[in-house]
């Protein structure tokens, strides 16, 4: 299957958010089992989409969205933050995510430093970022080392444990 990437059309944002939320929910439930809680609230996605210098992409294959990503660049375009990357449920393990990320990097050759985060429990994501895409774990946020970008009071963690790895990739 051939893939293409394009900017997310405004009229597709709701479906995009639902698919992303479903993909993150499945990743969590694959590890911890079913939960009634929402792992990725729409508000988090909307907050990313409202950032300055944000770009949202969708990957299309056979006239269907297979995944997407939200990135935020600095004004000078030298640093990028991958806020979210997802592959639609049922489309994983086909190379969509790798293709999407490599294409995003090619579209932004001036970015010399990419950053992203993923939960400590998501070994599939950790493998993807480190072994497939070449990111490096540079920090571990947890109860003893809080993320300085978050409020001093952590949100309720449905797992009863906390932890996020921060990754960097230098080009």
C-alpha cells in the first residue's frame, strides 16, 4: 500500500481526535486491561491543536486516514516537539508510523532537535521511538522528578503509578 501525508483539514478534526483517542485508549488497555477512564481527553488534543506554530498531519492509504501526528515547531523552525503520533486501531504493525515520522522529518529538514514523551508502561512506544526512529531517552518524569511544564499537583493517574519518558532526537 502506498501512503500519502497531508495537512489535517479543519473539517476532519473531530474524526481525527476520536481516532487518536481510541488508539491511545487501546494502547493503555492492552497493558492494563479495560478501564472506564479516558486516557487521552479531547481537551489535551485541542490544547495541542491551539498551540502557536502547530502542524497537524494525517496519513492516507487507500483513501482512508491511517493515522496522524501533531507537531509544534519553534518560530525559527530549529526545534520540534512531537505532541502526538498515532496509528489508527487495526492499522498498527504495517509501517505506517515509521513512514509517517520519516516523512515528517523530511518535510522539516531545518529541525535539529525533536522532542517527545511517552508513558513508562508503553513498551511498544518506547521500542518504536528508540529502536525504530532513533530517539534517545533523556529524562524520566515521576513522583520524585516532576515535569516542570506541568502543574505542581499531578493529575490523578488511573494506573496508580506515574511516569513519563522524555525523548530527544538530534539531526
